[in-house]
């Protein structure tokens, strides 16, 4: 159990590094940093082909035991506390900051965008909205008991290949990601030996080569570089996501076994806090480098921005717990339960 938990945290750590990198690379490119367009498009396309499916899969992996342990009502309340609540809090915080500095934002935001947050996710917060919906739909369909397996698989497959074409309530992201969540659920629920599953090191290396080689081939010679999360190429998306998830699992298991790069495990433990705050921290660094030091070097921007995006949220969370005010991140009264 200990090693299993460790590799899960390593996997979350790898995933959140990719999230912060991809978001800040995209933000910097759109803000006018001198990032080579082809590099950006290719890098963005490859990372987006598997990093969010990894998080959906890992979430689904433990959804079953959480539902059984808590029961439907407490299960859903738990998700309200730790997903829906911080979604609202940090959507408002980031939205307000963007509104104040709207003259320096390429995206632009107005007051009406803040008012629509309850049903129209702002920026990266679509993920929290989508994964909350996944927990709700999973809990409801699980009530069908013996028919749940078929319902979950059919619904998730239909949504993946025919996603709902709207960003309202993050329904598109929910559609394209629910299959990975359910694959995690089904692996946990119906494969009793999955805890002993291990990706050998040689296979992990092969998976890395396959991921890079196939992704490069697809985006250089078959498709124009694009985020496959759009739903237009589900077969390619499913293939690259599956390879990427397996590679991350293999690499995480290796790190956990060797007990190396422990900081990645730490990042995984605080992945939700990082997800909530990383854009504010990373963009703040970019604005400081540009406005106060006139530095445009994209490598320096990415190194400093990603570093701040990863570690500033952890420091902020620890300060919040230290001063006994966890409510920036969770609707939680018992501080002893705070991670």
C-alpha cells in the first residue's frame, strides 16, 4: 500500500509539472514572448495529448473505494468541500486579479465573466468543474448496481467519441475526459491484482520513445499541430493518452522504488493547490521580468515561471494552515485533516 501511494503521488507530480509548463508556455506565447511558433505548437499538442487524461485516470482509480467508504451523500459532500468550493474561491480570485490587470492581459475579462463562473468555468478551472461532474455522474450511475458497469462504459465511450460541443459547465472537457476516469474506476473495481501491476523499466523506456515518436509523426506528417482534447481526432487522442499514462505510471513506479526525485512526490501531494494558484504565480513572474527588468528571454521566463508556479502555491497553502485559515483552499474545519 505504501509503495502504491508513493507512485500515485509521483504520477500526480509529473502531471502537475506538465500542467504548469503547458499553461505558462501557452500564456507566454500568447503574451508575445519570442517563443518559436512551431516549437510551441508541437510542444503544446504533445503535452495536451495525455497530461489531463492522466489526472482523470488517477482520480477514477480511487473513486470506487471512496464512494464505498463514505456512501453517496458524504462522497458528494466531500467533493463539494475539496473541488467545488476551491473552484469558486480561486475562480473569483484569479478573475478579479485579471480584471484589475486587464490592460496587460491578452485574454481580457470583464465583470460579466465573474458572474458566470457558477456555470461557465474561467480559464484552467474547467478541469475542476469537469472532474466534479465526473464524480457526480459516477455516483449516480453506480446506484444502478449490477447495470453500473455497462452504463459507465457505454456512457463514457459515447461521450468520448461524440463529445458535447459546449464549454458551459465544462461539458466538453467532461465528455472527452470521462472515459479515462471510468477506465481508472473499472481497473480498480474489476482487476483485483492491479495493485501489483508494474511497468518494467525497459517497457517504460520503450513507451517514452513510442510517445515521442508517434506524437511527432502525427503532428508533423498527419495532422496540423492541435490539442486533441478538442474531440476531432478521438482515435489519435486515445492512443497517445494511453501511451502517455502508461509511461507516467512506469516512470513514477521507478522513482518510488528508487526513492529519487522526492520533490516530484511532494508536488503530487500538493497538486490541487498548485493547480489553483499556478497561473497567478507564474504570470506574476512574467510581468515582473518584463516590466521591471525588460527581460524577454523565453527560457528564463519558463524556468522562473514554472518554478514559482510549482512552489509558491505550496508555500501559500502552508501559510494558510499555519495561521489556521484553510478556507482559501478547502471548506474544512478540522485542521488535523488538512494535508
